[in-house]
């Protein structure tokens, strides 16, 4: 298990969140990211997945009106996660030095593009909008800060290390958000399935980024 500390940028996001207030989903200041993240909470027998599988098709088409407030905000959060991840990955793919870093950036573009398309299909089928929320704004602002840092880093080894460090930090932070801010508020079974699928992909990305991080910081022989 890897132990790490949140980056200064992540801490800035936590402090910024404390100054604001918002309605559902819970957007209180993020819980400090545990050093043993990601803890796997995805299960093949997840009750939400079982419930969706058992539903008749016509029961999955529309969201009851009382679900609109929480769940549409959550879809907005998932959307901004993928949008910002792809934006940074496009930049990294262009400027990274190492082949493995370029490949990682390409994987982020591919996976988050697929997740965004799937999320949009699910949202449209359920009749949910992409509603803004404070958490969505916090994620967007954090990504903007990270991009500003990345644009100022010299190209080469420093760029590669900075990008990968950001990826480790971002994926751990987003896993924490899903566990503490999104899943506890998601009401529709289809959305809970989507959140668990999204989390599983983030966990895979986190593990890959940690391995890449170790290879970039290892002493050269």
C-alpha cells in the first residue's frame, strides 16, 4: 500500500471549499484523502447493479421527479471530471518526453472519452440534466490551477514528473469524492452503477499512475 500526502494544490481546493455553502449533494469541505486510498468498494454483487438488472426496461427510462435534484448534480460532477482530465491529457500527450507518459495520457483520453459518452447516454435515457454544483466548480477550479502549473513547467523530465504527480493526486482525490460525496447521495440505481464503474476506472488509473510515478522517481543506474 502506498502512502502519500495531498499536493499543495489539493490542499488549496480543500481550503477553498470551506468558504462556500451549497445544497445537495453534500459539498462540505472534502474529507482529507486517506493515505491508503484507493480502497476498493466495487463489488460484482452491488445491490444497485442487481436492482437495475432486475428492472423491466420501461422502468429504467425516466427518473421520478424527486430524483432530479441530487442525481443531476452528480452527473454534472462526473462530466466535469472527464472533461478536465481529457483536456490535461491532450496537453500532456503533446509535450511529454517519455513514451510511457505519452501512452498514459493517451489512455486518459480514451478511457475518459468513453466514460463521458456512456454517462451522457445514461443521463439522456433517464431524463437528467447536467446541473452545476459547488463541487463541480471546485473540481473545475482545481483542474485550472493544475493546468496553469503544468504550462509553466519546463518540458522534459520535470514536465513528465509534474504531470504524473498531478495524476496520482487527482485520481486519489476523485475516488475520495465518489466515496464520500457522490455515492452516499446517489438515488437512482442506474446512477449508482455508473458511479461504481467510474470509480473502478479511476482506481485502475491511480494504480497505473503510481507505478509510473515510481519509475520516474527511481534512481537511474
